[in-house]
C-alpha cells in the first residue's frame, strides 16, 4: 500500500516521515539507490535504512543450506562506510516490472493509492512500456521496459522497488 508520495527536497524529511507513519523498524524503510548511490548508501548506513537498486541481472542466487535458489532479488549485501554498513538489496529491473505489468494488465490485486497522492503519480505509472529492442552486439530481439518519450518515470520506479522489498 502506498501511504505517502511527494517530492522530498532534503534528507531530513525521511526520518520525519518514518516517525509520522510509525515504521516498526528502520530497515523497513526502502530508499531507491538508482540515482547517486554513494549518498544513498551513506544515508542508509547512518539510519539503518535499506538501499534498493534495480539491476539488469534477471535473477540472483540465494543459498539455503546446500540448495541454490534463484530469486528476482539479491541476497542482502553490506557496503562499508567507515564504521557503519549500508544494507543493499538489488532487484531484477526487468523481472519485477514484468510481474507488475502482468498484475496491472490482468486486473490483479489493487494497489491502494491515497486520495491525496500528488497528481504526477498516475502519469508516472504509465510512463514505461515493454518493447522489442534489437541487441546491437548479437542482433537478437529482446523485450525491455523503456521510458515512453520524455515522460518522467521516477515515481514508476518506486513501485517495483517497493514490490521487490516485499518479496
């Protein structure tokens, strides 16, 4: 469920929202690290938040005893910042967006959206499409999620980030 959507202008706004919405644990706060990852990792390390980053990799190997499991998100990675560590989870950009695209096209479970969400939110939710592209190296046709024209897609990227965080 989306509980808040707005443009934040300062890092200090995030802890205030965590307090306002009563997050049980700091690691439940997911911060998209796709833009300026170093600053995001540093901020997450200082607060105990979790950095999330979309990745071109389609699957990640998890070890459960002797078994190797394939998932659309990485095992927890720890990034050192002096005496602190940032927690990072990478997620398959293509695969997670594919799941969300299927849910949207099939009328899957509704995503709850508050009435007071910023107007740009709905426009961003239709800012990318799955498109056939030719791989310049191999000549193979591959389907990829691409931005439609110059539409802003920042808020669209938060949806797969949140979804991956729930897996």
